[in-house]
């Protein structure tokens, strides 16, 4: 069974090549180069192609040929989102436009003075729009697994801006204290709540018609810190345009037990995630047996 192991594909050299092409020739030539890379993965990455085909065929209920063609489109869109993210973080000139739905909810979160947790998923390109939330006057902390390649992470940090900070999930639980300190400083903490490592605690919920497992940690953490929570996503709608979504704030009631809130929050998260991936099915970027894991 193909499981997620806490690592992402790609190398620092590959990132640097695309940044170089984008900086000196522009994003469109970089997109052109990306077509060959996407085709390579389409032909030679059998394991991930198999599971993404199953996603289109059995979860989105597309035909056999349509599902096969969507594999290439999915790889190409993933590459575009990575290029777009690096283009903005590296200060490259671009023509991106944005439509923001719910940014007022994030302003409300900051104004409460308690910090807040932003839950997202490996869909779309939230980091792209999140870069433009500087006007919230709050640092954004991104929680990452240590298995996300250290050299790539450091290189992207060098391209980033000062209002972003990376908190690495570690076995000694030091990240929990870092998250607590960030929230106490009225900062925002963003984490993905759709992937887990093999020995993590999980919650089983139905997504697109079949039960899947989600990490319990993000929902338990939100309940324990008792800070407002919002679901955030950004999806690429055209070559130069992104649509950002920020949900209404969710918070534990005074008489609500922590465990009950964690389960309620997980249910709301999965329901919102399903709505988004039904609207943007090609921007699902989980390349392992998500429903079988």
C-alpha cells in the first residue's frame, strides 16, 4: 500500500532551475518547461499516477479516458502552483490577481488578540495567497513535518518574507510549545489537517463517499489552545488568477468538552474540504492511497 511518508518530491536544484528560468525569461517559459516535467511524471511515476487515477475515477466519478487525461493536468497544475509560489516569494514580476472571500474573518481573528489557527489541506495553493495577508499585521507560522526535505525548506525560507515563520513538527513535541508561544503573541498558525504519519492518532470521517483517516492532532491542538479557527484555501482559476477562501471563525463553546469540540471541528473541516475539491477537482495533490491509508 502506498502511504505518505512525510516527504515531498523534488530537489533544491530543480527549484533553483525553475526560479532561474522564471526570473530571467518569465513565468510563461517556465510553464513551458514544466510541460515536459509533468509529462515525465505522467509516464514514469506509476505509483502516484495509479492513485490519482483512482481519485478521478472512483471519487470524482469520471470516465476511464477522462480520468487518465486528468492525471497529466493534475501534475501540470501542481507544478504551476509551485512555480507561482516561488515567483511571488522570490519577488519576481508577475500579473497575478486575487479574489478574496472571507479575509474579513481573518481580520476578526487577529482583532480578538488571542491568535488563531488556520487549517488547510494539500489542495490548491494557500501559501500563494497567504503571502498577501501582510496587511493583517500578524506573523504567519507554517507548521511542517520534519520530513519535508530540509534543503528545499531552507531554500524556500530564503526566498520568503519576514512575516512567515516555519515551525517543524518534532518527536520531542517542541513544536507544541512554539505554537503556544506564537498564539500567545497573537500570531496566526497555519497547518494542513489532511495528512498524517503512520503512528499518529487519527479520526475517521467520510470524504467523497468513503471513509478516510485524518490526523487528530490539529483538531485536538485547536481545542486545547481554545483559540479561534478558520479553514483557508486558495485555488488557481486561470493562468494569472487565484481565489482565496477564509471560513467563518469556529471556536469551542464554554460548556463544550475539548474532545467534543475536536470531533465537531474535524467534521466541519472535512465537509468544507469536500465542497472545495468538488469545485476544484484537479487541484487535489495527495499522491498516495488517501482512502486506504
